[in-house]
């Protein structure tokens, strides 16, 4: 993790240096401020859309993992845009814009699903799914339990 942070810092410095030598110090500061203002406006707009989608999904009683993940990614994108630097601005914009956010959402949900299964396997052993049905008996029995036929499918 420390190596990734160090690489990020070097990438930010290199990007600011490259833009600064191309447009000058004032131009670089102007671009950084413009990116922060435009990005925060865009994050606020997309966050409101994600919130409305979540409320609508909850009102209809549907699962809302897509809407929750979109809201989380928009929030993370907004934080990245407010961090000074061009690399963080680009990453933040990628998380805020809907087409690239859909890709990030699929990756995030796939990763979360794998981690949840791995966590469940560590805590309780292998996850089992039981597929069964209740079979009524042919003759009435008193004080006899109901017969359940089924099979165990392991993940």
C-alpha cells in the first residue's frame, strides 16, 4: 500500500510539472481550481441522481445495491476531485461519469461478492445451499414429522 501511495505522489508531481511547464504557474493553478469547481458541481449533480434512484428503488421494494454503489462511487469521485492534482481529478471524473462508473461498479460488486464468500468460508466453513421441497406423506401419521427431501449443493 505504501508503494502505491508513493507511485501516486510521483505521478501527481510529474503531471503538475508537465502541465506547469506547458501553461505556466498561473495556468496550472487555474486549471486545478477549475477542475475542483467543475468536478464538485458534477459530483453534486450525479450524487443527487444516485440519491433519487436509491429512494425510488427503496420505494418500489427492489434491491438497491446498484444505487448504493453508485452513490458511494460518486462520493469517492468527489473526494478525489477535491484533492489537488491532475491524476486524482481524472480518477475522480472517471468515477463520477456514468459510463465509466458502470464499469467501476461491476468491478466493485464482483470484488465485494468474492470477499463476502471468502469471509463466510473463513468464519463458518464452506457455504452450503440447500435445495429442497416438502413432500406430503400418502397416509396420515400422527405425531410424525413432515418429510423433506433435498440435496446439498456446495459452493
